[in-house]
C-alpha cells in the first residue's frame, strides 16, 4: 500500500493536469493479505527486501499508468471543442 501525494480533485482539467501527472507515491506499507485481511500488521520493517521489490514495481506501474492514461486526452479534446471555428 502507498499514499498518493495529491490533493483531492473532482475532475482533471488543463490547469491541474501537470499537478496530477507529477504526483508521487510515499508511505509504503507491506501486508500479508492472506493472514491479515484487515491490514493491521505492517511487515515492511520485517521484510525490507520484499518492500523494496514491491515499491519499485508499484512505482514503475504507476509511472506507466500516468504516462499512458486516457485522461490526458480529455482536456485536449475539451479545449478543441471550446475553440471557435474560423
């Protein structure tokens, strides 16, 4: 589990798109969901190697999600609609 360092927004528009794209992850935690479904026992201190492995994987997947999200196309499309035709 990780915290996304970003304020809560109701929607994404051109004004906040860069803030959303540059948001970072922090406060990583590690849980064994088979035996700890309520996430009460953070194992990150006991298993730092596994935490580092999963942190790297999560950061990589998050970067790919941000880079390839369909959400970034929406503000561009809305801007094109708003421009008057000549």
